């Protein structure tokens, strides 16, 4: 999967969690929209989003990559490139 494709998927899902109605771009930092304490029963926007992106990568036969511990402070651009093995 190319980083540009993954970025489109990431921005789509971020828009779905975007209660603040912020502009979602490649420069959007995940913690501006997602939270680890906004759900119930362990289903937070952070956990759901990560699962959706992980599922997308698996469906596209991308190798499983270690997610950065501090990924919530990363931009869409930076995380997409890390997850598909480009740069950074």
C-alpha cells in the first residue's frame, strides 16, 4: 500500500471521529481528534481508529509494523509513512 492511499483512509476515519469539526489534512495530529477515554467499555476513538487502520493494512497484505508508542502525537503524514515502511 502506498502512503498516499493510507493517508486517504486515515483522513476518512478521522473525519468520522471529528466531533470538533476540525479540518482534517495530512498535517492533522491524531490527538487533536482522537482520545483514549471518550468511549465505553474500552472502545475509545483511539482504539477503534487504530484497529480500523490495522485491519486496512492487513487487507492490503502489508506487513505488520510496530506502531510507535507515541503515535497519537504524530501527523497523518508521518504515521502513514511509518506504517507502510517509507521514510521516517
